[in-house]
């Protein structure tokens, strides 16, 4: 009988080994001339029971325990005797994550994500996948935990900057490209998070119970909306692994959901790789998880104990097999699923030469990061051709906002994104200044607002005699008081040492005192920490942090009068906080000028054009709880500058959609997302017209928060930990179409400096020679009637017969085309019959509905130029109408 100590010994002896270069004569499974299945069979025959258990035990490899620097955020032991390397996994979607330095900070929407999705350029996404894999490989990793391919159901989702789109077709095309790009480099991709994971609120639940939210979704909606990208990544992208998600799905945790993992993924789709659990909180059992289709628990081991969970694998798994609760053949299945892609993709045959301290950043990757900014930034508005900037129109430019500087918001702050202490940001201010000098245009700068980051901790003298602090050992300020203290200010560093303990210990605290401002004006406060926090100033609630799993900063403002003391109160609960030993909240204040408006207004008034850079600050673990408005007083700054400026441009660096109460006051708007470290160089070329904007929105921007498909609390974030997806298929533009709601900017929208037109649409029967299957081929003439060369995205939508009961139209194809000024080109877009099928609940299978289909082409979901009807019979034959 296998003992846990045997597993630990094998794991210790085989951790982080590389592939052996010994001749394969005595180890035939290393013979590359053999088939994958032959090599796998020979390899499996060499493994004893102890070795197999060692290979299903996940853990993590830290460079320096306690620093958060992870060489392998996920690790599975290899075997040096057998010549197979350890499996080393790394975040993430926008570059090499887990605090490793000397890597490229790529743009971060949507999993480079929105920037690549907003480019509508599958080739760019493929190249990004390659670059991502190359940098991970140089860090001695062989699994990239990417791409994130969840549907953007709500613009409030913290990870909007990490996923791809609100549309399943666009998401699927980008998912396949990214997966193929990663795996072209002898690396494994791991698309995530499977499935119906579309919010971070309540993804773990509340300490100490930790019950995650339940996505209540019909099977039809799952198959047609939330699963297609994963299916495409598996069947077309040949994804080596899939990460299951934290949430429950229709009553069962995703990582022990037999229908999801066994019936759909491994059964219907034929997935032969492995399923790995998202870290720490997605595994809630041993027997149900392993029998339900989970292959690897991460990170496993004793680390899980710090959150109050047992290590569900290890000894518990051995016991489950020994007592018959789990069939021993399931262990063989897990090991085979782990190593099949390692042989298939050549990872076993690739010598591990990198290291976690290697220099991974290359000029080619920096150039790619810049190209992504140029291809994925979206020109939302351009009244009277205020852009591009040119010396014929402007002699002086005024720039405003901290985000124009090296402090620019270029990536998410937490989760799988790049946190690189060596990163050098090519700032918009420096890049625009350098480019303007070529045309003898002067550039001036005024901060305008203090930014969206953390401000210095409020000095103790502003709190007078200090703050009265009360502590409870509950998360809701209930029960007996644990202790009371007087503290000089509000900072996590001053928490009582007996409360700095591991899970499942919990506490809440209340700070009460008085605050005396030095000067009169608008004060900017920052709340930095994790958990829940609410700030009241002079009896008015001015800001809050809600259910933040990781550290984040939120903003608050209050108009105060010099030397007039006001009451101040902060309530804090650590119930949703994750990082053991890092609980707490720190209250900061901008101690500079309380109002920067006079200087900004004066500069705007004397300049020919003003460019205002604004941002938000959302990332994994903390959904947007302020309702899509820009943090702080950025909206007011835009209005103030616009009122004085001759021409005004807003450049937004945001996680997702934002509200724009000032939209009619400005002349141009560019959405640049969290654009990575090369953001300045790319934006300068776009603003000056050195390159023509061609990005398109991968989601819909609403006019108001209540004008979204999931505006009710029952749908998002859910009531009693149940999120009802009863909007059905009507997510994103489909909802706006169905209910005739006008968005602020539609899905697929994005302007150019050129004028593109469409003509001569022809929809006809065709045949895909590569698959010998029927398809419908649409051709259309695209013309560039402008004076600048540029790219345009031709978008193909399909309206279904009424009997199909589908939304008014669905994206079913797109093509991004470059044309010189005055050039025309025929664009062909094919739609396979499978792309037209639906999944009715009544038959629980894919079917083609006979009737008249309308094929529509245009430049956005609301800018449809041409259409043609075609009749498709039940057998798949078709005729023009």
C-alpha cells in the first residue's frame, strides 16, 4: 500500500528536473520517432504506484518563501531517472507573472487581452501567444496559464482586462490563435476558467465558510454562449490543459462537476489533456472532484491548510483509492492525461535551459507590445477630424493627467499580470513630446489630478489625539469586543500582533476620530488593502472597498475647509481578504494642492489642443463597485479642461467600459486600455497619424449602468450566492438589439482616419476543401476612399429564422484588411454549417434550423451596410432568396 511519506520522498528527489539527453535506446519512451501514444504507453509501464501518486500531487515553487516570487506557481514532479522534466506552470495572460523580473509587460485588455481582442487580429493574437510562451520558457516554465476566455457578461467584472470579448465567436477565434501560438513553442497552454466564471465577487465566499457563488445557467446558454471558446480551444487549438473555475455551476463546484468535465469536456469534445484546478479555493472535495473529472489540485500540499482547507489530494487521495471510493484506474488516467501533451508537444524532448532569473525581455517583444497598442487602441470619437495631430492645425499641445507620465496605468495590479520591478514605461508624455518636436509643436504638462494609486498615509497630526479603534473577532462587527486601542493613523502596519494570524481567524475593526485639513479644497483619499472597507468624512460616506480578495486601491473625495475639524470613521472587515499576514487597510491622502484646476484651466486656455489621460484601477479579486464612473474627480477634471480648451482629446486607460458624462464636451476619445510598457510609443504614432487607428470594441459600452443585460442584483452579483443567468443568450450587443437600447458605443465600433466603404455583397454556396464540408461564402468589396493607408475590419453577422429563437443577429465572421489609400479589395468570409447550428433544450444536441437566414456585413453591430437572404433547408442545401 502506498504511503504519503513515499510520495513526499519521490517529489523531493524529482523536483524541477530537466529533460535528460541520454540516448533513448534504454528508454524507448524518449524515442521521438515513435507515436505519442506509443511513447506514453511505454512511459506508463515504467511507473510504480508511488511514482504515479507523486505525479498527481501539485505544489508551488517559491524563489524565497514569503516574498511572493514564484518560479513555478504550479509544479508537478518529473522523474530524472526516466528522463522527464517537472511540469512548471506560470501566470499569466499579459506577460510572465508571479513577480518575476526582466520580462515584457504586454498590454492587458482582454488576456492581453482586450488589446488583442480589440485588434480583431487573429495573427497578432497568435504572435502574442508565441512571445508569451518564449518568455515563460526562458524562465524555465513549460505551461502558460493562459488564455483567459470567459465571456464578458458585465463591464463591472474585475478581470475584463484579462478576458477577450462579450461575443463567443470573437472569443473563440482569439482563443484558438492564442492557444496555437503558445503551443507552437514546445509549451503547454491552459485556457481558463471553465466555466461560466464571469465575476470575481463571491468567487471564494466569506471566511471561514468560503462558499462560492453559483452560476445558474441553462444548458442551451452554456453551449451557445459560455462554452464555445473552450470547445474551439480544445478541438481546433488542441489545448493541452484546461483550468476549472472557482464558482459553482448549477449547484456543483466547477472542479467537481461531472456533467461539465466528464460528459462535455472529456466526452463530447474528446479532450485528452488534463484539468487543473484554479489555485486554492476551487477544490472542495477529494472523491467528488476526482470522480467528477478533476485531474490536478493546485497548489496542493500543506499550503492549502492556511486557508482552512485540507490538502484534498495526497493522503486523502491515497485513502480514497485504497477504500474503493476512487478507482485505481483513475490515477492511471490522470497520469496519462498529464504526460500525453508533454510528449505530443515535444516538451519532454526539450532541454530545460532557462531559469527564473533569466532576462526574458527582447526588443522583438517590445516591438510586439507596441504593435498591439497600435492595432488594438480604439478611436471612439473624432469630431471634425480633430485627429490626427499635425503642425497645420496645432502649434501647442497641453497634456493632463498622471497617466501621461511614467506612473501610467499599463497593467492590472494583481492576479496573473506582470509585476516587474525592472519595467521601464515609455510614457505618453515623453513619447508625444518627442514626436511633437519633429513638427516643431510645443508640449506642456499639468498634473490635473493626483492619480488613482495609493497616496501617502495620513500623518498623525491631522488626527489630533489619535483614533479610537475597536476590534471584533467576527467579520461583521458583532459579538463581544476583542480589544480597543488608540492609534495615530489608519495603516495595516499598526494592526495588533495577535490579529496577524493565519486563517480561519477573522476580525473586523472600526476607526473613529477627527480629521483637521490644512487647506481648503477637494481632498483625495485612498483606501488601500483587501477585504471590505467604508470611509465616512463629516458624516457622509465618501468611498468603499467591497469584497476585495487581493490588495487594491480605491478613491474617495471630500470638499473640506482649512482648520475646520470634521469627524472621520473607517469600518474594515477582513472576511474576503486572502493574503495571510497582509490583512488591513491603509488610509492615505493627497497632501499636495487640494485643487489643481486653476493651473490646468489656464494651460488649456492658452494651448491649441488639450489631451487628458484618465484611468481606472480594477484587477483580479475586486469587481468594480463604483458603477463604471472614473475614480476620483477625473470626470470633473475633463469637464473643467474642456470648458477652457479650444479642442479636447480624452485618452482612457481602463479595464472595461466607463461612463462618459462629458462626451458632448470633448472632440475626440481614444480607448487605450491598460496598454503595457510601450503604450506611449504606440499612442504617439496613433495620435499623430503615423499609423491609422484600426481597433474595434470587443464589447458594448453602455450609456448608463442600468442599461446593461445584468443590471439586476439577481443576475449580478447574485442574491444569496446565486447568480441567475436568466438574460439567456441576450448578452452584450444581442441584448441591445433585442430590447432596442441605444449604447454609448456599439460592439465592433472603432473609427479610422480614412473613409472605408462596402459594396457588391455576394452570398453563395461553397465547399471547404480542407474539411470537405459545406459552407456559405460571402464576398464583399472593401474600398479605402481616404487619403491614408489603413486597416478596416469587415464584420459579418447572421440573422436566423424565427423558429430558431435566437437573438436578432450573431457575429459569424470577420476579416481585418489593410488597404492603401484609394485601393479596393474583395474580402471573402466563410461560414461553416456548424457555425449556424443551435442547441435547443428540447433535443439537447446541435441542430440546423431550416429557413431564411440574412447575412449582414458592416463595420459594427449597429453599422450594417449590406445584407442578403439565403434559404437553408434542413438537410443543409441552400438557395438564394
